[in-house]
C-alpha cells in the first residue's frame, strides 16, 4: 500500500473547469536532455493525487502517431518524460503533473462520420491501487476495510466515517470527467496509524466484540 505525502503543489483547479477541455502536452527527453518527442492531446477525464501524479487519464488524439506516442511515453519511455497540463485557452502557462507509474493503457479507435480518419480515445490507469473511488461513505468504508490491516466490523462504518474524514487520513484527489457524485481519495502517509488509533478508541468505548468478522 503506497501512501501520499501532503507537500504543497500547485492545484489544477479541475473542479472549476468550464465546458472547454484542458490540454496535455507530453515531452520526452533523451540522456542529453534533448527533446526527442513532443505530443499534445485534449484531456477528457483526469484524476490526480495531491502530489499531482496522474492516477487516471483519458485523452483524445486525431492521429495514430499521436496516440502511439502518448502511450509509448509511459509504457516504454526512452528518456525523461514530462506531462504538462494546460487549462483551456492557455498556451504559455502550464502546471507540471507526474505521469502515472506502471499504467494500464487502452486505446479505442473511433470512426467519425464523413471523415476518413479516426479519433483515438486513449486511457491510462495507474496500477498502484492507491486511488479509492467511492460514491458514498458506505463504499469508502468497505474499501478501507480491504486496505487496512486492523480488524473491523462492517457496521462500524456508519459511526466511524465522520471521524475518519475529520482525521486527515483521507486526502481527496482533484478530478474531472468522472461520473457525477463519484469522489476520489488516496491515503495519507500515516493513514494506517491514524486508522488504528480510531479503531482502538472505538473498541474501548463499546467493548471488544466476541468475534471480529473478516
């Protein structure tokens, strides 16, 4: 289980994006720091952790070469890779975001009526398992029980989730383009210790159950 440090980084403001889509520029450099590849794509969906590392990304490209270069930059990088995030309409200022680590990639070629070429829909999913996606606290509690080593009971969630949110062990990710109501979180670096303390305090207050369910 990888945890996230809470060092301050520039925010992308994904929650405030208008209808226009942001832009991704990918720059690949060789050992001499010369640029050997530069490709751009419109971003359709994005989830980044508090350190601006990409956990999930969907982008669209109008060429085979662009889509392949975008995927190749993270699947088989030939040098240092830079991901640059541009808000819609901005061409000079950008925010550096970190590429996903060991991502799962998918590319779908979509035919466009009246056009001989295809639109490529490229998706990247970070395979670390860090991100916790949940539409509600009940789902989030279930996923926390799977990740944490401390034994818990399913029925504790209704009582403990408010304490867990207030504790700072869950860090909400910036996201856009995900289904409405779905929130993304990662764990703070000391999440396990905080979780253990919350559970220990709860057990002291209610008494130890006769049997801890898996």
